[in-house]
C-alpha cells in the first residue's frame, strides 16, 4: 500500500529560492521611505474625501431590481406627480385643534412652502377629508411627491426634516414619515451607533493587543495599519459613489470589518516577524521569511473574504450589493497595506518592534508551550473533545430550523424619532394598515374592475378613488389600505392574493410590497449565494493546501459555527431571550437581509481562522512529513494568534450590540457569537482533532491533482 504522505520538502534546505511574497517583503523593507511616501500621498488624497463619506453615500437602495413594486414606484413618479412610495407624508396633529383650524392651516401652508422650495419634491397635496384627515379631524397628512430617486429623497428628507419639525409648537405636532423619512431617521441613528461602537472598541482592542503582544509598539502597529486602510477605503467609497450610488451602510460594515480583519492580518505577520527576527537577527531576512510564510496565509485569507462577499453581488438589491462592495474595498485596502506598508514598517523598526515590552513579553516565544500542551492533549484524547464541541455546535444550530426572516419594521428606529411618532399617529387616526398603503397602477379602462377586485380581497380595509394620470398616459393610480400592520406576517398573503385577483394589466406596489419583493429575492438567492461561497471557499483551500480532504473538512466545519450563530440569533432576536439585557423589543423575526449577508461575513471570518491554522500546520508537515508534529506545532504556533485575533473581533463586534438601532445590534451579536464559537470550538478544538483523526490522509493529494494545481508551499528555507 502506498504511503499517502508526500513527506518533507524534497528540495532540501537551501535549495528553494525565495517566492514572490518573500521578494515583495524584502523590497518593501529596503525601500521603506518610498513606501511611506506613496502611502502618505494616497492617504492625504483619499483622507481629504473621507470626512464626507457618511453625507455623500446613498441612504436607500432597499429594493429588488426588476420587481413589480419597483415598476409601480417608477410609474407613479413619472405619471402621478411623484405620488410613489418614496413620497413624504407629513403628519400634522393636535389634541386640541382640528385640521381646518387657522393655526393648523398656517402650519400646513408653511410646510408646503418648505417642500415647494426644493425641486426634489413634486406635487404637494393638502390633507383631504375622508382620505388623509382622520375621522376625529385632529390628524392630517400632507403628501409631498418625489421627483428624484429613492436615494435623492432620503437626502432631501435629511435636508428639510429639521425645518419641518421646527414648525411644531402651540399644541401642534409635525412629523415627517413614510419610507424616505424612515431611512433618513434610521441612517442617522445607525451612524451615531456605529461611531459610538467604534469609539468603545478601539481602546478595548488596544488593551487586548498589548496583552497579546506584550509590547506597545507591536500592539500599535495593527491599529495604525487598520486606520490607514479605513481612511483609504472611506475616500475610495466617496470616489466610487460618483460613479454609482453606494449605500451608507457600506461604510458602516467596512469600518467594522476593516478593523477586525486588519488586526487579524497584522497580528499574524507581526508575531511571525518577531519570531523570525529572534532567530536570524537580520530584519530584511525576517521580513522576507514572514511574507513567505504568514504572508501567504494572509493573501489566501483576504482572497477568501473577497470571494465570499463577491457572491453577495448576485442579489439584485442595490443596498445589499453595495454593502458587499464597501467591505470588499476596505478589505482590499487593508490587504494592500498589510502586504506593503506593514513589511516596510517592520523592516524599518527591526528590534524596536519590541519597544515598550511588558515583563511577560520578554519570556514569550512564538511557539506557545501552553498551546503545544493543548495540542498534545487533543492528540491523545480526540474523541471526547470532538464529540463535546460537535454536541454544543449542533445543539445551537437546531433552532435555525425555526428561524423566520422579514424586512425591518418601524421598530428599527428609536421610539422618540420623528418618523416613529408620525407612524404611530397615522395608525391611531387611520387604522393599523394606513402607514403601509399598497399602490395599484392600471389602465384607466380597467379602473372600476380593479377597484372592485381589490375591495373583494380579504385583508383590504379600504380602496381609495382612482386618480387619473396627469400626462394623459391612460393610467390610473389607486391606493389599497390593508387592515394589518405593514410588517405583520399576514401582509405577504394579502399582497399575493391581491396580485392574483387583479386583472393582468394591473401592477401592485407601495412600500410594503417593495419590502416583500425584496424579501422574496433574498430568499431566492440565499441558496445560490451559499452554494457559490462554499464551492469557491473549497477551491481556494484546495489550491492553497494541495489536499482535497482537509480542504473539504475545513470548508464544512465553517458551516457549524455559521449555523450555531444563526441558531443563537433565532433565540435572541426572534424569541426574545436576553432582549431585556440587550435593550430591545423583539420583532419576532430576523431582519431579512441577515441570512445572505451575515452568512458571507461569518464564513469569511471562519475561513480566516481556518487559513491561519491549516497553513501553519501545513508548513510543519512540509518540513517533517509527520501529521502529529503538524497538528501539535500548527496549534502551538498559531493558537495564541487565533485566540488574540478572536478576542479582538469579539470585542469589536459585541461593541455594536450596545447600539440602540436593532440592525447593528443584530450584526454585533451574530458576528460576535460566530467568532466566539468558531475560534473556541472549531479552530482550537474540532479542526485540530480532525487533523489527528485523518493523519497523513489529511494532506494527501492524488498525483494528477498535484500536476494540475500550482505549487504553493508554506515552509521557508
């Protein structure tokens, strides 16, 4: 029987020439001044744009391109004075006065002037009796049409909402509401939450880094590197936004991901550099060795992240796509800085990288005795640890099968926000479904038939009179008010029934329909995105490790931490366990974009740790041909870095759990739990145990595959 082990490197010590990354690292170290100069120029140029990133980026984009609801919105804006789902509803309410009173009419007149002065608003329609004036007369809705895109309208509300709410007084309250106002208020709350979380996470991160590295200089390098990547990506997003609208959420996610991954990459390289420098004493040689070993792992990790997020681009939703683009741009800049700026800094610093060392750092070696002991324990007793870790992960994954998803409800904005108060007044004055009116556009010749069919649909409380198009296009617009809250589960059934019962030429849209159409697109594309990510992740691991079995196992175990994280998300955000501690009211579902987007992010992070562990194990297997040495020394040389990187990521992600808006809270908890489970149970227990159980077979590759794949080695001689 043939031994499946390829054995140690047959070329022998001293024969192998330096690889591309080793030469790159050496060049960066020798040309440090040039590297610093180029980065300084780039950061000054892009940094000048960075402060405007939140005000420049798009505020909407939550739609399914090509859907029926988007077609309705575009028709409404083109033919009905902008009376689309992007129109602004200005709610004017008084407990003491009615809408017809002079004081209320004066407020409405001044509000109309505010809208008329801005060309982004179309036709302004005063409150109408029997339609937009409540039965008790105390609440009226002034409608301001939309002439721009949804992004334009969110920015328009940003610009005018303070002037509109300033009209409140003397017992009269004024609140802008509607989809555009909702995204305006939410984006503002989300921005504040992100900034607060970042300010909290930076000092915590620095403290973890100091403990991990034991040196102030070594701990500061990853933060400076990440800051450079963040500034560059912020400026890059502003530039990209001039070409195509980029969601403001792109920067929110980019900030978080760049901080977490940038520190991960720098941790891996700096730790390896300190080890190489302690052995050779030659700073350029140490940089070359670092890039030839850890540098390959960083490149592979970065490619895995980019590939995972690129799969999200398949989803036909501008906001989702541009969030992925934002993270990809930030990762690209962080990766570029890791491969150029960091080697230059390390080459220039040399032994000074250990400056400001704490007492324990002077005794610290790259090969951790504690993780070596842990590796030997796993090697000696694999099954109890494997079954224990697997049992926990499976138990946490089981709740996923009861997970419900839907687009965010009004609860994503703070209770004291203007849009939330306006929303509540509309429901109180006009019924539960009034804030989420459905819009029907049909040929004028079918107006009566459409109205009759809509009234007959269960769940439709009222159908308004047909409004003829202003441009003679022969179309009519009708509004259908459901009898349930726009985010209620029954809303989907009402929309489906309405579309099924109306004449074929009638189209149904409106804000609730846009949310439901987007949710449908997300559900449709989820299995496609998951499949693409898994296949591409496996192929990348296969190319890097040259071993199909461990590439397959490394990919599959990443699903365990992903499933467990979504299981916890179901328990927390759907069922409400721990909601009091986290300070939120559960919606009864997870926000609809979560499964697609978070799966890509969690899988990318999980593969990040997989690469760090397996590339180190592969390096030792190439040197010795001994799977036990590979497993134990792989853990001994990477365990501390994985633990420190995970601690940083958990601190960063959990800081977002402190946010008031629900989506950042979901993001923080889900990603934080995913990292905690992945690093603690998968990378430091389950994957090393799998290496132990598979032995030589883990690293075996058939001869024909080795001939097809490019030669990639992680050992440096």
